[in-house]
């Protein structure tokens, strides 16, 4: 039986009227990397914050390895703090500017020592800090410096060193490379992959960038307006994506290769993202879905297994064997009807866009 | 593209006065944009790409010293008086910025803001400007434009706002459109729509475009030609297909290999790293600024600055990558 580092059961997080997360169930097997992918406002970061209990979920359960931490108070939560760490997107905003790097990285251990639950082998905090810095590729001297003296990439390495110093069983990485330049992004992604392989922690990698996770993740979960629309093994999500939204996401990200990119046709979904205060009835994606039918507007699709490795999808149009429509095969005109077509006769319209692309090649 | 370039930038240098002394942001950059051509200027944070864009129509603060020449259809813009610049901005050179919310005025309807451009530059009446605003909103793919024209910016989504910015920019049919990271603040599914609009407009209006971006995917999608910038200098420029297929500057090839791309990095494939950091420069040295990060640097590289070779594929490097690299 698979052992899980994390189990989320029907997680719900509402902020007043805003239904940020609305029933997310997800398991992370021990030592594996699950990518949680979604666009702005999908609720992916809120899920991360519920897991490290920066937020107390409205409903549902958060279970770490063996403990239900959903509603533990601060004191009862403390023993579990060392089991789960988080790295945020913006290292400048998440490192205290008045502390030295050494203080920042060693802080989790100092707090444990104060409570008296610091394991014997980590009693020497300064050597633990040096070791943690070395692991993330920083020299021990960096411990004396202030965060503002470091570059963005170095600061993100400091965040990772702090997150890993307590040897957590689960790391939540919330867009850890989105604020970094391409070349620096590559080194931080490589570092995370190496550390994960060497130390064996489980990881929830939250991102909006599907291309970044193909290289890291064992499993991918795709989120839209507070709910998971599809989840499964990486090869399945990239190879045979079943949900129209996953397909659109994959087709939308431009590929850094001119010939390939110009022969692709992104699925255009329209600009209007519905609000999480008043999500659409039925399938939440139906307002932007190019293949939605009547049923999608009224009936909420259940998440069900459609393939090996626990590949699940919540869409009425996907058959039980995983076959179904692929919005990437639609002529662009249909996909972008609400978007680029204007009422003007023949002078505008998506068909012309397609021809223009053809000519540009 | 038989006629001369619409925009010709020659030896453009920008230095900022700062509390810590001078800062060289752009060093003798030369660029040419042909009629109807899309030139992408690519680079990472701090490479000087946005400063270059801002200096083209005199948008930099007074702490900046700008040298060199920027000619728009033969008219010199560097050192031009305020009146000349004012008549050119918005009419012949138009900008699209990264963050549409901060570029739009929250207290006026989008129709009024687009209309203002037309009233000021072309002298349309208020009614005519409004009618034209509706047409422009349709052109950039805003559904029910007749209704949307009376919306305030906050009533529109991020993608819609960027479409409004584009409508405003092309309102006077400018010769050159400068798009500074036009899709960076947007989600990928929204970005795809904006790229589509830019592509369609370029085909329809034949506007020359300077596309400033850090995203090689966006470059691959839109550009005809590419200039790669590093630490204030142009290090390589070539046709877009040529540049991606045969990058010659080690920085360009490193950047290409560092970009994650779906379908290319599955499994154990590692991303390429470029060690070290982009330097911040007080003054530009007589050396290659990439030398200390370069995997194939020679002694010459830190002793003498390489010049851009002439030709259609130009590279400023003493030891360029000559073999096609596998990416």
C-alpha cells in the first residue's frame, strides 16, 4: 500500500464570500513530487497555505504522514512544524531584512531548541546552518551577510536552506522560480531536483508554468477556480491530457522554437475569467470551454478515474476509457469565436488570423 | 523591405546618475527596424532592454544621459525639442507597457481614453473619436465593443485591459509600436489571445514593432529578427529562425538551453545553467562583459571588447559557437 506524506480530503477554504478553494482532494506519496498547476486566482497558493497551516481550512482534512493537522491550535501544531516547510515566490519579501542569513537559516532549529525538542545530532546550530548552506550551493561565509546583499537566485537558495534545515518530510514550493530570470531559474530548478533526489522529501510544487514541471514532477494536478479538473502521472498529463482546460494550457504556452511555435495553434479561451465569489454553475470551466454542451451548464462533473496511475478527470465529455474531445484539434475559428471574431463582415475574424499565421511561415 | 529602416538606432548609450555614482545601462546599442518588421529585443533583468525602449521616444527621467542617435524615418529624436517629441509620441511611436492597470487612468472610461488620443493627434470630434474607439476595440477582439467602450478599466479583466492598451497604441496608425513585455503580467491562456491580436494587427496594419521581452517563447512566436542584449550591449542579432537554430554567442546558446519547454525536458534531462550573475556596471569595460560567466572564454575576452561582426547574422564574440548546438 502506498504511504502518503500528505493527504488532502475535500479541502475547502472560503474567505467570506470568496470560494478560493472548493473541495480539493489530493495525495502525495512519500518521496514523490506533485505539481499543482493553475493560473492566477485558481486557489493553488491557498492550498499550499492550508497545508503548512498558515490558514485554517473552512472544511475538509489535511493529513501529514500520520497526523490530522486540520484544526490543531498553535501549541498542538508545533511538533508537526518540522515535518513540513514552505518556500515562497518572492525571496526578498519572505526573508527578514534585519537578520543575517545565518540567523534566518538557523531559526527553525533555534525555535525547536527553545521548546526542547531539538534532536541531539542538530545541537550545534551553526554547523547545521553551514551544512544546509553548503547543500544549496552557498559558501558558509554567506551566513554573516544580510539578505539584501544577495542576488535573487542566492536569496531563493537561502529560503530553500531554511526550509530544509529541519529535514521536513514535505516541502511546499510556491512558485519558487517565477520571480527569477531564465538562467537563474534553471539553476534553482536543478537544485530542487537534486535535493529532492538526495534527501527524499515529498514535494508539492505550485506553479503556473507547465513547462517547468514536466522536468520535475512525478504527478501533475491541474486546478481551475478552486477545484481540480485533472490529475495523474506526468506522462499521462503531458501525453494524453483529457480535460479541455489542461489541453488549452498545454497549447497556450509558447515554445522557444520558431518553426514549432508557428505551426501550433493555441486554443483561445477568451479573457473573462469568472469570479471565485460567484463561480459558474455546473462545470466551472463551461463559460470558457470551446466544447461545452448544455449538460455542462447545469450538472457538476464528478472526478473519476479514466486511466492508469490514478489519472482522474472531472469532465462530462471524457469517456471512461479516457477518450474524448481534444480542443487542440478544433479549427481556430471555433475555439476563438467569442474572442477575436468581430461583427464586422469579412474584415476581421479568426480565420484571417489563421491565414496570417500560415503566410508568416 | 526595400526602403530604408523605419527606425534606426545608432550608438545609443544611456547613463544614469545615482547616489552610488554613474551607472551605465546601455552601451553603444545599434538597431534597425524595417517597414512592417517585428524586431525582438531579448535579455534578462538589468540588461538594458527596457531602458533602450524608453529612450527611443525620450521617456527617461532627467537623471539619465542619452547619447547617440535615434532616427524615425530620417527625423532625429535624440535632443529633439519637447514639441517635436510630443507630436511624435502616441502618433508615430506608440508604447504598450507590461502592466495595463497602471497605464490606464482609472477615472475615465476606456472609450474616452482611446478617444483622447484621436482628438489630440488627429483632431477628430468627440463623437467621431468615440465611433473610432468602438471600431478599434473590435479590431483588438473585444466582444460587444459598443457596450464595453463605456466601461472603466476596473470593470475589465487583465487581458481585456491589455487589449485596450493595444487599441490605444494603434489608434493613430503609428509607424513604430514599442511593446515592452506586453504579455508578462498575463496568464498563459490570456497571453495566447494577446499574441494572436498582435500578430493579426501586424499583418493588417503593417506596423513595425519593437518587442521587448525576456520570454523566448514569445520571441519564437512573433519576431522576424532578434537582438540579444547582455549587460547593456547587443551581443548577437540575426533572423529569428537562424538565431534559434544556430546561436553563435555563448550567452544566447546558454539562454536557449536554460529555457524549460514542454516535451523537451521530460524525465532526467537537466536544464542548462549559466553560472554567475549579470554584472551591474558603473562604466562599460573594454572587455566582453560576459567573459567571467562564459564557458569558452579566452584571454582576449577579458582584455578587449569584441565588436559586432557585419553581416546578416552578427555576433560580438571572440570565440563564438560555430557548431549548431543541440537544444
